[in-house]
C-alpha cells in the first residue's frame, strides 16, 4: 500500500575544492532513517549532479501526484542561494555544464508542483552554508558583476543575496536552517551533522509534537549550539497542526511503569490490610499507605509532563547546561525515579521466592512484601542513580575512541558495585537482626534483583517523554529481556569462582556466628554487595547500550 506521505531527500556535499561540505550526506541519511521509521516513503539522493537531481525531482513529483498522497516533503542539505527572490539548490556539478552557465534547480518550481498535487507541503532547507567561497564560485559561472549590485544569470539581470522567503499557498510549512540572508553552519559544531539537522532528527519522531513546536525546539538548540550565530526561520500557512508521529497512546507508555507500580503498591497494601491490620504499629500502617501515595505522585508527575509538552513547553535552557550538570540531572531524575518504580516490581519476586523458601513463616506475605519493598527501594534508587552517572562519565571519558561502549558498560557496572557497597551493609544488618527469618542468600537475591533491574531500565527509558517513540518502547523492552540474559551470564562469571573458592560459604558462616552484632553483619553485607551490585550495574549498562543502538537515540545526558 502506497504511503500517504512522500518525500525527497537530497544531500549535496561533494563539491570541488574549498566548496566541499562534510555533513550534507550524513544529514540526508539521518533524515532518511527517521522518515523510514515513521513510514514515510522517500527517495534519497546523495551528491546529486544537475541531471540526477532533475530526475529525482521528476520521480518525486510523480509520486506526489498519486491520488493516495496527502503530504509531500522536500528536504535539502547543501549549498543554496537566492537569485531575484527565488531560492536555488546548487548541484555538485553546477559549473560543468557550460563554461558560461551555472546549473541551478529552483525550489519554488518544485514547491509549486507540490502545491498543486498534495494537501500539505513541508520543506526543510538546510542550505546557504557558511563557506565564504561558495557564492563567489557560483558567481563566476554565468553570473557576472554588471552595474551596482546586479548580477546576470543566463542573460537575466538579478540581485544576489541570501536565501529568501518562499511564496506559498495555504497548508504549506517551510523551515530554513538560517534566517533570510544569514548562513547555516556545517557539521563541525554538531559532531558530523549540521546543527539544524542534528536537532531536527532528534525530535522528528517525538509523539504528538506539532511541527511548529518541533521547529521551535530546533531553533533554541541551534542557537545554543552555535553561540547565537545561527537562527532558524520558519514560514507557515498550515490550517491545522501537523504531527509527524501522532498517537497520544504512546505518551501513556511513558507512565506505564508508574501505573504498574501503582497497581503493585495497592496489591501490597491490600495484602497487608488483609491480615489483622489493626494489630500492627501505626508506623507500619503509614508505611503501607505511603507506597500507593508515592507511586500515585510519580504517575501524576508523568501525566503533568504529558500535559505540559502538549501545550508546547520546552526548557531550552537545558541545551546550554554543561555536560556534567545535564548528566547529574538525568541520573537523579531517571535513576532515582527508575529505582523507585523498579523496586516495586522487584519486591514481589524477591518476597515470593523468599517466602516460598521459608519453612515456617512467622509473618504474612503482605508484611514481608512491605519490608522488602522498602528494602529494595533503598537499594534500587542509589543503584539507578550511580549506574547511570558512572556510565555517562565513562562514556564522556571515551569520547572520540573506539571503546565508548566498553567504557559505558564498565562505568555502569562500577556504579552498580559502588551502590551495592553502600546499601548492602545496612540491608544485611536490618534483615540480619531479625532472627526469626532465614538469611537472604545470593540465590534468593539475584533472580528478583535482576528482574527488577530490567524493569528499572524500562522505567528510566520510558519515563522520558521528550524522546518517546514506538521504536524506543520496543527497543527498551527487547533490550531489557536481552539484558536479563547478559545479567545471568555476568552473575555466573562473578559468582561461580566465589562459590568454588568457598567465599560465599565463609561469609554465610561469618554472618551466622555474628547474628547479634550489627557491625559484623554490615561487613558481611559489604562483601555480598560488591558482586551483586556489579552484576546489577552490568544489567543496567547493557540495557542502556542496547536501547541506544536499537532506537538510535541517546539516553545519557
């Protein structure tokens, strides 16, 4: 079935000599990847000659003329210029057709045909690059200085300036990488992509983001990336908001983990109340009531984020913060939030396994779940924070090397190790002083903890409304499943030698012989916490890497 949206993508960079541009082919490929994910049918032309560009335009306009086409999109990255208030695409061989003539392609003529054939027209012009030799070189081919500031193109006298606004009819949206008369920067600022396209592809697949809000975000990011030297420009005659990725239901997926956490917390609360709730201390009852209250607050926070972003809220100041500040904010918000929600999923698994291995339980399952939920939250929140923080720091250290993924994995694992060292001693002492309960051994800790870590990553990934997409959701689910397998493999690698060397048995005997002493219990917990935390950090780091690879979106800062 033919797509209702047709697009033509041109990226011209292979100009001769000093006119060469590095980013346009990369820009075009990135836009094509986004369009493909969105189900947009497109033609991609890289380093187009005049003949190739002409043929591509002809083929594109034929597809636009199909009865099924409702939206037509033109994206161009490369050199462009304005002649007599008409914008032109500059082919890579503009100067080879004739020693006297420059071969250019009119954007206006393309748009005029798009207007006649489709309901909605969208044009992205990442052109008029900041190469000081570009206009002069084109002027030397068929355009000569005549009188005053007039020039001639194929015998016609025209004034020369930067890109101009394009004449449009209704239901047309045009975005320029730079304001009329200004220049757009190549990819040196944005690590391969031009500042305009780097920001554009970041937001193209954001769910339910109107095109006008999208380009506003692009404008703020481009200004920040170029130190206010490049300001993007839009002109619109759209009669209604346009969305590249409509679908409010996917926004709700951002709150999915919060909803699961609310259901689980209400279940724990119900189980707790079902067994002589009036017999428990008031502090326990308040703790049970606190779980659904906390998760409801998180859910409302997510709903408020959805509502705010639909109104167009965008904190552009985030783009100018330093890497360390952004990473800290990401680690605190995503790590702590994910830790809280992930612990609510891990707790029932831990509690069920623990309760099943308890020959003669002296407390109800609801009371046990309440205790373990707070215990896992105490461990999971620092785990999420430190794993994300250390993974980001390690990646930053490896920027520009071929070992970025290795460093990210190692950083996340070490962050988990540190979290285990900090939290396990207190948890071991707290639960260890309860002598009427069996010890929490690694075989009881790891299954629920690894599952919880997978859900923790789901929460970190999907509680990011600004980058949510179908690809991101499915990538995060798949990566969480794969990260479980990786976690089990790492656990075997780490714990097999510890069991074979008798380390685990020695720690268990030590804990049993000092069951009434908090300090020795904390020492034993510290030893347990190091390998368990390392394994859980590896799960989080691997899931982050896999999600980034499969969704093509960064998660760290």
